[in-house]
C-alpha cells in the first residue's frame, strides 16, 4: 500500500470517528442553550443580597453556562482540527499524482488543512456567536460588538485564504487532467 493510500484510509477513518463527535457536541450545545434560556426566564427576579451587594441569579446562570459552553467549544475545536486534516487529506489524495514526492503531498495537505481549519473555525465561531449573542449582550453589549467585528474580519480573511488554496488545487487538477 502506498503512502497516498494510507493517507486516504486514515482520513476516511477519522471522518467516520470525528463527524459523530462533532454532531453530538453541537446537539449538547443546543440543549445547554435552550436549558439556559428556559431557566433564565424562570429565575428572572431571583437575587442574592448581602449588605450592599445584589447579584442576579440569571447573571450567575449565564456565567456558569458560558463556562460549560467554553469547555464544549474547546472539545469541539479539537474535533474540527481532526476534521480539517481529514478533508485536506482527501482533497490531496484525489488531486495528487501517485508519482508525486511525499514532501509535495505533505505540503499540499498542510496548506489545505490550514485553509480548512481557518474556514471551519471562523464559521463555527460566527455560528456560536449568533447562538449565544444574547448571553454576551447581558454581560456587556460593547464586548459583544467587538467580538462580532473581530469574527467578521476573521471570517472574511479565512474565506479569502480558503478560496485561494482550493482554487489553486482545482487549477492543478484541471491542468493534470487536460495534459
């Protein structure tokens, strides 16, 4: 079995393992989100008071939920890393010539993995922002605004990088096919 075929088998195996994990994490995030929304509406007027300190229970719930969400996001992004490597390996497998050098294939996989990683991370970060923007706004509207601006710029930059790397691979594949 050649090195290119090994890469293909590992990529398929990682996709079969990683995609169910990603779907499960997304499902858990939605459950946590809806639980927090439901609970927040039920505990709207509950406070903790001690001397001059008055803490809303809904803010405490929001902070606790955000901690758990951040933990799930870390796990989610580690799975996205594996997914981006698998997708890059599959594209490299289908666009590479079997006679290509191993270093060339590895460089192609690295370039494609970075492109996939950037676009997948930025898209997922934007989706997570839109899902949890209400939580962020309750903490601070200014912070949520700056996070949105940062994520938008990041998404546009990653989209540019992704389109350039994929279009170069398509061009190489097209030239090879026409030759």
